[in-house]
């Protein structure tokens, strides 16, 4: 069998034509949806980028045990399991976080891999002297901003951008392996992740009339910009999404040309969405997991296709993707997977009642797709909290500070680590920021009815529903061998 895993970063479900967007052009993703199964109720698990990718790779929740980090030595990983059963695996990506401290051991599990440089502040273009920076709406400049602008000097034509280069490499790989079988190719394009930088023609598609200073990368912050700037950012995001869709279409067209589109399993998804000024926020990470972040697209085109376009409303999650690939290849899942194969869901059968989701050390959320319950830490510092890991990096290009070294313990804490001892590292928690009348933070738990309040403007008060989700949350924590302090910080009794 042949399988293609297409991952774009930061795709908003409501910005795709197939999910009902009336103004954003995504014809190639829409075409894939028309010949596959479109999941309407698909949700993230762990956030943001690397925690989600650990779930893609292991089929396990990440956020209960640690935050941003590498594949652990005890992890059972998808590409290695496929290789053990004679499947050739290949990774093509411009997601440079795989190659930083905190992103170790993902790409090394593949038979072969390639990286295309230049996204964000990837340390790629090496210039000692600072280039002249354009006038910017936000005058703050950091070394990361400098590096991003240096990278842009080599990405002017559309074909120069790292996303298109990644897609072009996928097309070439398909040509080079046109007669092969039993392969799995993972194509990851960092776009439409911020900065929302694309060639002008794609912004012109959306009649972007912004004539102010450079503004295509909002800070992770509350919105302070004008309505015109907000409209500009949304059009920049739409333009970058459309550009990425165009190049994704070249991969699908190559499958057509080779006559293998129908027989290839294709799964398309993303890691998370983003805030584009909704609820007064830009981007992600520090606010609650609103639906714009948490409900994400998923399309599965099974080998042989389907007889008619298929839309599924059953609840699914990121952790379900890894066991789905294993199922289609006939590979048995390892013993500690949290996810469930979606092969039954493609056939119209539900696979789960609900799922938990969140950032490490923040709120623990649970949803069944209709209701969304946010359980906040009960203490102001978000603790108590420990990171459990055999790879003691603290996140994106960071070690844990030496000041905590004397407080680190070691032990065997969970059954799923195959008896490997772990570091138990004291870690600060956080409370999500949310709008309140005084502009501060809210620490109370919140419940939303997404059917009647899809924009989550009016938290619901219903003790019976809240108690139901508390019991379901407890069941998930028990099933996942959650650390005992997770119960304490959430104010729950096991």
C-alpha cells in the first residue's frame, strides 16, 4: 500500500472552502475532501507544534506529562513501526523545529528525510551585518526578527519559498519512486503558520489594500491594532493559505499523473488553529483553547476512494491518526496507544465519546464536540507541576535552568515507559488569560455549549453537565496514568 500524510501548520478549519468558508480559496484541499471523508468534529490533543507532532508520531497524549520536547527513548513511533513491517518511510519538511534543541529524534525514525530551510527565524541565511529593515507597524525588533528578514532575502519568487520547495521535492520523490509500493511519505509544510508572508499576487486575490508599515506577524498578545490592520492580517493569512494550497495541489496532480491517486491512502490535517483577533487575541499559547485553535480539519481519502463525499460528525482527535495509519497497513498498534483507528469512522461508526486537550501546565479541557469544558488550575501559580522526561530539555531551544537541578528527582513513575527511569522536574504552571471586566485573568472553570454558542461568548452554567465532564475527565486521567499532582492542581479527587 502507498500512504501520503499531508500536514500543514496552523490551519483554521473555518478558513477552508470545504468546511464552509465563503471567501477563502482552497480548491485543492476542497478537491481532496470531495473524494474522501471530511471530519467535522476533529480536535487537537496536545499543543502547540511539537507536542502535537509527538501525538502524530506516538498516538499518545503529551500534555499531561511534559510540554514541548523530543521523542522519548521509550516512545513507540509510527515510522519505525512501519519500517519493522517492510514499509519504506520518508519525511519532507520545512518545519525547522524538528532540527532544534527540543525537537530531537523525530526525523531520525524515517528511512530518509529532507529539510528545506528558511521559515520564521530558522538560523539559515548567515549575514554578520544587519540588513536594512522595512518600516514596521510594531517597531520592536529582536534578533529573531532580524533572522526572519535575512531569510526573506532569499525567498522572493514563489518558487524560492521553503513551502513550495518542500512540495516540489514531494513531486520529484513520487516521480523517482513511480513504480514502488509499500511506502509512507510524510510531507509537512510550515505554512500557513505566521509570519503570514506570501507573494503579492495572493494578497491581491483578496483585495488587500493595506498601505501601512510591514505587518504580517502579530505578536502573541492581546489585539491593540486597528480594524484595518486586523482585516489586513486575515487577508495575509488567507493569501498564504491559498498559496500553500496551490502547491499542495501539485502533489495531488502528480499522483493523478502517475495513476496512483485512487490507490493511495491520503490523510490531510494540521496541528492547531490560531486566533486572528477573535476574543481580542492574536495567535495561541496564552489564552484558552477556543474553537478557532482547537477544532481543526481532518480529511481521509482511503485507498480505493469512496462512493460519494462523506462528512463525519463523530468526535476524533490528533492521537487517532497514528493508529489509523497502522490499521490501514495491517500493523498492530503498540500496547500504550491512547488513540483509536479512524478506519471504522470512515465507514460511519463512532470511535470515541470525547477527548481531553490542552497545553502542558495550563487548563485541562474536555470536549465531546457539543460541549467544551475548561478545567483551570485552582492555584494562582498553576501548580503543583512536574515534567516527566528522559530527555531533559525545557522547550524550544531551552534546557531546564540549572537552578532547578538540585530539585530534580528520578524514578520509574509510569507503566508506559517500559521501566525506563525518568527525570521528575519541578516546572511552573500557568493560568490561561481570558478577557474579564478588569482586563485580568480568570481562574474559574468554564463550560460552553458550542451548538448554541459557537463563538464561545457566553459560558454556560449547568451543574449536571459540568459534573458529567468532571467524571469523564477523571476517567481520562486514570486511563492515561496521569501524574498525581495533575489531580491536585485541577482540584479533583481521584
